């Protein structure tokens, strides 16, 4: 089968180790099922894997990809849930399992013509979405859904600040927040990305670090060091920062601890979501008619070109991969 995989890793030149070529078909372990992949999607996780973060040399070669819509023989097209518990007999939220992994970390990923997944690790594809749109729900949209509704616990009428206007999680936060009745403010480095955020439902946009006209109820943070101080200062007393990543680094110049304890701010980590949250997300987008903002879709054979665009930061929304 054709697949996009990491043959080797390189922290400075991640695409050097990417290969798109034939790989053996999956040989599933007991309790797993092999499904044909219809469409997949890209995330920054794929670039981090190619840099060797969370993907040691002994696991190579590794097929990349966490997102997918696959063809189930009885259910039709389904959205794959990519979190795999690692502790035998684990019960409850799999994202809290210290040995959990995502597809493409320990088990082969979704950027292939076939994927093996645990039995039941899927939800029905929302009928109004194309396969490439629905694949975005697996990771970026699931992450955003949990950040907003499970971790920040915001309510309609609240104001949230999304740090960064271009990435898949950021655009999902904008679309989900607007659809849920939130006031959504967004920072973005370029005027074009700020304009795009307004088109996706943001109420106001700002340059990075710009002073806010009022304090917000929650900040959705994935940038890290570069925006941390701004995030703390943007919050009202008792507000919440939800952190799902740190693309600019995890060591801010100022930790702002005095402001955090004096203003009684909450700092909450968030990683992916549960299969039940993915199912609720699918129902929410079905009821609201939301469609993930797609930047561009590439065939599986052009995965390298798509990842190069993501590496260069020239993306607003989701990058889809058409497999069938």
C-alpha cells in the first residue's frame, strides 16, 4: 500500500526523512481492525514526529498521520479516533493514561491506503461534511472542542481570546466558539490571517501582544513562550488559560507567577479528547452545519509538498490529504 512515512528523523530538516512509497499492509493485533482510508489530514504533530519528538529511532519506519476518515464495512465512512491507551485494562479518559499514544507514535498512522485501529475507535462521519473536512475532526477540532467546553468551561456570552489565527486548532476554536455563542477575539501576525479569522466568525482581531480593550474570560493558548505574558495579562481575575501546545517554546521570559496567584487565574492543560467528546463534536457540527475551514487538499503522493507549506507557516485552516 502507498504510505507517507518517516524513514529517519532530523530536528533541523524534518522533511529530509519523509518518504512516500509502498509499505506492507497492516497486520492487526487482536481487538484491532484494518480499514481503507478515504481521506486524512496533516497536523504539526507530523512535523514534530519527523524531528524525532516522541518518535525514537527504534520505532522507525513509522507511517505518519493522526487524522482519517475510513470506510467501515457496516457503517460506511467513519471518523477515526486516534488516541490509543497503553495501560492494560485502562478505564476512563484515555488521555490521562500515562502510557497513551496517538496513531503514528507507537502504532502506524493514517497517511496510508489502509490503517489498523482498535475496535470501536471511530464515530460516524457527519453527513454534510466531505471526507477531507471530516478528517479534521480527529485531532485539531477534537482538541479545540475539549479546550473550549471541557477545560475552559465557557458559556454563551463569554469572551475568549485565541492566540494565533492560522493553525488548524486556532481556526477550529474560532468556528466552534462563534457557533456556541461566544465572543471570540483573535491575535494574528499578518493582516491576511486576521481578515480570514473575521470571516470564520471572530468578532475582533489584534496584532500579537496588542493591549485588549477589556479582560477576557478565557485564553486559548497554543503558541507558548512568545504569547504567555500577553495571555496572563489579558485575563480577568478568576479567568482561565487553557494550554494545548507551545509551538514557540515552553520557557517564557516571564512566568507571571505573581499575577497568576494574585488574580487567582487557572492554568489548565489540555490534550486531545475522548471518543465520547469526538462523538459530541460530530453531533454539534451536524446540528450547526459547521464545516472545518480547509486551506488546500493534496493527494497522498504529494504529502511532502503539503508538509513543506505547514513547516513554512503558510497555512490558514486544515491541510487535507485525499487517499481514495
